[in-house]
C-alpha cells in the first residue's frame, strides 16, 4: 500500500479538455507538493500547499489542499500538449519524504 | 549550468557488477536526497544527507546499496553485486534548506541503470 495514492494512473485527453488528478492518503501532511516530470528529466516543483482548504492557481492549473490535509487535487483547464507529463504529489508526514504513485497525462493535439 | 547534474546518464551493467552513480548538487545546497524510480511510477526515497552526514538511510533496499557525501557536496551512490531488480532510474535532488523535507527539491536528470 502506497502512502500517497493518485488517480487516475493514466489519462489521455484531447487538447482543450479539462481534467482533475487526485492525491489521497490516510495520513495528515503539514504540506503537500505537486511536481511534473517529463521523460528523461527529473521532477520539477509546481506548487506547495500548506493550509487545509487552500487553493492555489498557476495559470491554467488549480491546486487544492483538503480541509483535513490528507488529500489534494490538481485541476487543469483547457489542457495543452505542453501539459503532457507525469504528475506527482509529494509530502512528508514525518521525517521521510514520499511521492505519490503518479498520474501520466497525455494531451493529444 | 547551475542545476543538479548526474553522471553517467545511462549505465548498463552485467548482473554481479558493481556500479557507482555520481551526483553534483547545486552549490551551497545543504540537503541531498537519492531516489529510485521505476518506469511510470513515483520516485521512492533511498537516503538523505545533511552536509556530509547521512541522516536517513532507511530507504536503501539492501546492504548492497551504499551512499556517501564525504565533503558535503558531491555524492556517490554505489550498488554492489547488481541484480536485475536494481534496474531503475536513480534520481538525485538537492535543497538549500537544512531539513529539506518540506522545501523545494531540485532534481537532476537521473541515471538510468539497466542490469542484464
């Protein structure tokens, strides 16, 4: 059992569609991060959410931290081919850092 | 460049060989992390350094895995007597902060290890 479960695992959509990726855990996190990773590269930090219920927007990406700080979501509006990649949530409930299981997104032109 | 670099980018080893993977973190970054990533999965924590001190090695899968950061800068991950299940991408990340856990980590491109 993974500490951070993401869904869906794979997502293939047409350009212009909207999508939501979920990150769930039974543990409480002081903060959660979202990363995007492209093939052959390391993950790159997109955002850190800290406060329960917090919503952060990054252009067409909207991130939300659950009220209980156990889950988070990433919503992409009007997806573009450049959004293609592996999306990872991550956090540290204690002293060790955990990544989620990952969501592989493909946006078809 | 000023980012995290790793070498080699690709390594093919015969089962039983020893390998050494190098990580050059961003200059001045205190924290350094090693992760193992299977294809299409999220990275899994291996070990964490604060300067030259290895504060957490609980993620190392076996005693064949060894990491060091003797001068608090460059780090090497060594895998002895490689097995096929060691095939993965090994990622290194560094962070400016002392704890690094909840701060931004900057990742290198990884080393893809294939054990035949």
